[in-house]
C-alpha cells in the first residue's frame, strides 16, 4: 500500500507542478497585457517590469493553489480509473478510500501553507509591487506615508497633516491633526479635529480646536472648512488595500474605524476572507477525490472538464456571497465561508458514498 501511495503522490505532484506553473504563467501574462499601456507610455527599463511581475507572483500562486490541487487530483485518479488501476486495488482487497485519504492530509498541509503565505509573503510582495508600479514605473511621488496608527501627508499649504484613518465609502477622515510651521520650521499653529467630511468640494472639519502658538490662544469651532487637505482621491490611491495587509494589520485598521463609529462591511468581509480562503485547498482536494472516485467518466480531458465545471460553480457562488456580504445582505463572517462550507458538505457526502 505504501508503494502505491508513493506512486500516486508522485503522479499528483507531477501534475500539480505543471498546472500551478501554467496557471501562474497565464495570470502573469494577463497582468502584463493589462498594464501594457502603462509600460508602453512610460517605457520603463525591462528589469522594472520583471520586478513588478515577479512581485505579483506570490499573490497569483495563492489564488492558483486550490485549482491546481483540484485539477491534479481529478487527473491523477481519473487516469488511474481509466487504466483500471483502481479496479485492481479493489480486486486485491484494498480500499481506494483509505488509499487516497493521504491526499486529505495533503490538503490540510497545503491549506496551512496557503495561510502562512497569505499572511507573510503575499501582503509584503503586493505592497512592494504597488510601490514599484506607482513610483518607479509611473513616476508618481509618494503623497502619503502610512504608518500603523496614522497617515502622514503634506498639505496643499505646506502644513504637515496626520490622519487617523479614511472611511472610503463615506469620504470621511477620522481624527485629524494639522501642523503649520513658520519659515524657520518653528511650530506656529496646531489644529485638532474630531473628524472631517468631504462635502460640496471641500473638507469640513468637525469639533475643531485651534492652538495658536504665535498669539498663545486656543479657539474651538463646531465646524471649520479646511483647504490644506487634497481631494479624497488621494487617500483612495495611496492607502493600503486589504490585499496589501495581513490579518492583524487589517484587523487593527478595521478596529480603529469601528471605534470611531464607522463600520466598513467591505473590510470586515475581507478580514474573514483571509481565514476562509486558505481552507479552499482542503475543500477542493476533498471534493476532487470524492468526485473522481464516484464517477465512471474516466481520466484525462474528461477529468479536467469536471474541474472546469466545479471551478466555475465555486467561483460563481463565492463571488455572489462576497458581493452580498459587502452590501450587508449576508453576515460578513458568513459571506467568505459560505462557499467552503457548501462545497465541503457536498464533498463530504460524495466521499461518504464512495463504493468500496
């Protein structure tokens, strides 16, 4: 049995490597052609284009892993069925369910590796890719520096501005500090606002306290218009996206928004998605084993066809559930977990019905 398991594992990894490399290569080519207009207009050195595409590779691999797992197990078992290898195993008193159970363990291992990859390499590489594209290729200057607790930027009037956070779907910024300096860089005025809202083309600061160090005065305002801040677009373009943050970073940012009274469902859904997505690898492995051992379609192209159907159905349900979660129609925790649970249950039923 051990020799047979090693044989099937070897076959699986052979298909897995080819499929993972193929999916990754196709996605990288798609990314290249998607950005071809930018590359052509700016004419960056080749090494910058290569660097950008290589930095996108970890994220692409993370998304390709589940489908490489599914197609590989379908083809491996499909070919074994076509050549009557599974029939021989059963005829000799062996159990195909027990034989291929090693792949369920492999599915757990791949899921854990995907979780680690998604929390370490992928966010860092995605942030670096964004920096290479914007700064080195598109020649854009960094207008915002993002730290763990705040955003720092230079105001239109030369002031230094600290913003606690940006509420994307409402064009609001959280607690804001504006520091104005004299020519010798001495602090002349400090403005503290509880929040600010973009209305009628200007930023309206609320609950404002102005510390005037030149005249040693303190003034308070319920509302004050500021011309120091640029349009909300600058925050959308410069802020870290959820895919550029790991679980802890995204959780800290969402908590900061939530404490300020702003509940962004999109960030909450993405937060749960970071835990849910790696489990797809195990679900796909379970579903693939159960599907392949319950079908008499054979291997090769037909097994790949099964993989295409499962992939389309999975992504259809996954996309719909995420969209419903973003709009609040589904609970944010349920939206990213719905597809793994549904396909996991379907795979478990099929696995239980495998005939020995």
